[in-house]
């Protein structure tokens, strides 16, 4: 039975319906809930005649990752990021690669706990330049993510959202006030794909992408997981990449990632490397300057190139930097053309390591 405890906090984005239920207005799913009922995300519920978040301060675990794993290739390259998530998700992707966390209905998944101040302190003491809200979608732990971001900002720690972008207008505006970078999953480019394979809709995601790019200073990158036979046709890739160029501009990095059989799509084969290479070629032909291949070993598809002279600006082998040819202002050393992104005079040297962290070892 749903009960209020120290992990339960009140929320803002909801309203009462005439039939006595309460509608959650955080995301376009608009769950309509009776007393004691949870939304599809599992972590937001109708309790005591209001929508509450039931997992404030709890996490499925913490780890230091390379920022390139988010993936963000143009935001403080080479630096470590303290990553965490909670449980649940507001989409129902049949191909979910983190389904053990995002689809969890077990509070025991949330094995660690930390205040926003403790997370910020730990990030600073561990030498992390940023904190990432990831593993599941920060949209559903909106209040907790914002409070962590506020605490991090006081210590000079950046905030990174790894999200599907499935959120409504008002909470979107509030959330991105506190983010410094975002990688948004653009899961496909047809309404049919979104509805059948994610249980959601395409339009709100496109709205989020346009909002981030044109209405905020948040650094934006996009990831599309290419699934054989579902969203990997030349036609769909062409339309998706043309939309990115037209609506967001040629400087938004796009990552094409390889699918592997998981969750409810175990019968679909892995994405061939050739599919990712082909998608990258289509995107670059359409005018995108920074296109990457992910989840496969392809150093050429990992590297950042100067769009003017073709020089390798940042070489990568998986998550390890192998070359750095940007000057102190983030421009090509060969021709002086600026590279879009958030860079410092020298890159980090964290490399490919992933290090689990226990926040119980730190004090706020």
C-alpha cells in the first residue's frame, strides 16, 4: 500500500478532474490517477489527493563515467562525470537497454540514497566536472534532479540530462533552467515507430529538441538507436537528419548507436556496423558536421573533424581520447575554424574507466 515516507515529496504539475481523479501534467502521457494509484512511470502517484514523487533522494546507484559515454562528445571532452538514476520511466520502449532500472517496479532497486548537497559534495571531492541524470529518465524525478542541479551549481559542478525529451511545456522550461548539457534520444522519426515501440508520440520530443536549441543555452547532442527493420531505412534516416539540419542547425552532434537484442526485442538482430556507417554518410551529406557511430568499435566514426579543412580535431578510441587539435579557444589548430561545443584549453584525461561510488562514504 502506498504510504508517505521520507522519500515522498509534493509536486506542482497536476490538476484535479471532475470525476475525482488527479491528472499528472508532467509529461504528455497525462496519467489520470485515483487515490493510491501510481502512474506508468511508477514513481509518481496520487497520494492524499495530490501527485507526489515517491523516490526523492533515492538512487539505483552511482558511478564515475567518461562524459563521452552519455554520449557527449563536445562537452568538456575527457572529463569524468558522476552518474546516477532512480527507477521507472515514462516511456515503454520495447527495446530498452536499461530495462532492469527503467522498468523496475521494485523499490529495492533504489539501493543508495543521498541528499542533493551530498551528491554535489561527492562530485567535487571526486574531481568530477559534472553530474549526469541518467540510466533512467530525469523527467520523472524532476524535483530531485533540479535540487541536485542547484546544489551542484553552487560548487561549480555542471549538470547533464540524458533524456528521451518526453515532457510538457511548463516543466520543460523549469528543468532546463538548471541544466548545462543534454543528450536527447530521438528514438525514430515516425509517429508509428513511437506509438508502437515506445508507447509515446514523436511531436513532444521534437518540441523539446527545438526548445533546448533555440530557447536555452544548454549544450545539445542527440542519439538515435538504429534498430534493424524498424527505423534504419535510408528514407527515415534522410528525413531525420534533414529535420535536424533544418530545425536545429548543422552544428548539433548526432550519435547513431547500435542496437543489441534486449528486453522485449530479443528476436531482433544487432545493428550491423555498415548500417551505422551508412547513416553517418547520409547525415553528413545532408549537412550535419558532427556525426558519430556508437556501441561499435569504429575510430573513424568516433572522431571529430574540422568541417572546413577536414583535420581530426578530437581522436577517440571508444571513450579514450587519442588526439587533440583544438586551440585554447576551441578552434582548429590547422585553419582556425571554430568547433561547436563547450571546450577548455586542455582536455580531461579520465579515459574509459567506470568507477562505482558509494555516497555513504561522503559527508555533505
